[in-house]
């Protein structure tokens, strides 16, 4: 059994001074939402073995505000591959994970987080989420022994959290 956690970056600040979308930071509201997510996660047994984080400014800020680095048992990988990644790229990242890791966290962007969720639940042409909104967090239990065996529909939704609303 493998576990996947997905987190979308918190609300960004469109009025901030930035040159590229990659450099856009979090808004004050986004920072507050990320801190609220941290409180939620700290009350649960949240200790992913490895974290893959988009290297955009807002995803790194979200990760650092929402997750204590000590919660990650293995390494933290900041990757440009996650920024604006198509779902196929995200699937390859998961499938390429070392099998010693039983749980992973991906901190990224939409539409990637929403599309990967649909893939895991075999809902590619349907929509389970009204929207995988900013600061959203989801957990999936995958009935696989090896990451390379990840395939469409292999997971069950553990929980889905959006700004204080939890679904099981």
C-alpha cells in the first residue's frame, strides 16, 4: 500500500512586484491559509517519506508555511518539472519514486493537482472536485506495492480539505 498526498499552493499575490509568474509570491491571505493547513496537518500523523515541491516561489512558500521539514522522513526535492506540469509528467515523477518510500507529498499547481487526482480515482473525464482550490490538500491510498505500478484508478480518496472543509 502506498500513500500520495497532494497540496496546491496557497493564494498568490497578483499585486506583488514580480517579473515572471514563477516568481509570484503568496498573498497575506495565502500565508494565513498555509498556516491553517499546518495546524490541521500537525494534529494528524502526517509524515511523508519524500516531498516533491514545485520550485516556484509560491509553492516553496506554501510548503515551508504548511509543513515542518522535520515531518518529511526522507528528502525534499524542489523541481521545475512540477511547475505547469502536465499530468503525464506528474505520473512519471510518482512512478519514478524509490519503492523504499511508502508515502509521497507533491506540492504543485492546477490543473496538475486536479488532473492527477482524477487519474488516481479513474475520474479523468469526470470531476469529483468542484475545484482543487488554492491551499487544497488531498490524500490517496493506492493499492500498489511499487510506485512504477501506479495506474489510473488505483487509489481511494482518504480525505479532501479545502480552506477548512474536510471531505472523507
